[in-house]
């Protein structure tokens, strides 16, 4: 028993070391947080929940052409594509769900290999992304920068779409998601670490923490792992920034608590947009302390 625990602690230490090195290198290469830009993506992610007419109106207001709108009933997902021919940019926006309980259930699936990407992904998110990509690919411009965004499950699908774009040599712009659950494992995250991924979360939104962190899974080194930088929208003009293992360990005690109205509110796009408003024109970066004890993952030592 002690040997198994030692092996598991060793695996944890390896993960922590590799993650911290990658996180430092990635952070150094990426630009500062532009909250005005992030709020523009939030407006689009929120618009995905609106009727087509409102999406068309918003697109025109933002000086984009609504190039495509689709609802795929087989997978119960909708999305739209907007294009700016002057700036040579396109943005794919995927609708998610505001239902925390559905998101928690849908995210609790095993990882399966995606043959096109060569990495293991959440099967449901992967199928949705493939369906959208197959439909939208002929409309994408190879000489344009293509960004993706979405809220909740839509954010998860948006991230996988960025992976498909990258593999097929499209120019991937920004990947900005809100309340996004995990989509792949450590190897999958590492394979696409060059993408500019920003995951925006609120402190008590449980959806970005699922599938839940299970210390036993560390023994297999095939646990779900988040991509990119995680921006935690705190009160007023403050925010925290996490990556790698620090994002993983943010699954603190409250993930074991029953879902409540606070969790539901923290997952809503309305709250995300309200908190983003408070970060403009200036925001203050503060430290974030995880209450999860990395070196007590397996309980007290046996006597």
C-alpha cells in the first residue's frame, strides 16, 4: 500500500513540475489581459442564446457579416459564423447551456481518441465539434484569422474547433471561452499549447471544474486537464490568473457540496458580463490561494 502511495505521489510531483515549467514559459510568451476584447467575445457568446434576428442585428452593429447560422438538431447545438472582410477575420460562436446540472452530467464521460486530431477528447464535445466543423469548413477563409468563442458546453466545443482549425493549417486567432468544462487530458493540452486560449471563469461556477478532479486518476496519468490561461473574475476590478496544475487544484471543497442557487448564478453569462464590465477600463491582478492540499491527496498516513 505504501509503495502504491509513493508511486502516486511521484506521479503528482512529475505533473506539478512539468505543468509549472510549461505554464511559466507560456505565460512569458503571451500578451497581457485585454478585458475590453474579452468582453466583446462575451457579447458574442451571450448572443448565441438569442433568436437569429437579434444575432443578425448584433453582427451588423459590430460591423460583421453574419456568414452562416445553423442549428444541428441531432446533437442539439447551434452556432454562427461572422466575417469581417476589412480586418480579414472570422469568428465561430457556439451556443452552450446555462443549466449547471446538465453540464455536470454531460461532462462526466470517458476520453476517446479523435483520429483527426490525434488526441483523446470528451466524446460528446468531440462529436459536436466534428459535426460543426464538417458543416462550416467550406465557409472558412484560409487567409483570415479565425477565432472561436462560446459559453459552457459551447466553450468546450469551441476549443475543439480551434484544434481542428490548427491541424488543417488555418490561422487560429483567439480562443476565448466562458464557464468551459474540461475537454482533454494532459497530452491533449500539451499538443495544442501553442494556441492562445483564455478561459474565463467565476469563483463558484462548478462547470469549469468538471469532470471532477479524482486523485486516484493521477496514477494513470490520463486525467482531464484544462488548456490555456484561466482568468477568475473576482469582485470589483480584481481578477486572478491561473494555469496548469493551479487550475486543476482549484477544485476545492465546494465541489463536494450540493448544487445551489449560488452555483447557478455563477454560471450565467449575465454575471460574467457584469463582472467583465467592472474590469474596464482597468483591472488589478491579485493572487489566488488554493485551499486544496496537494500533499494530502490520499488522506492521512496509515497507522
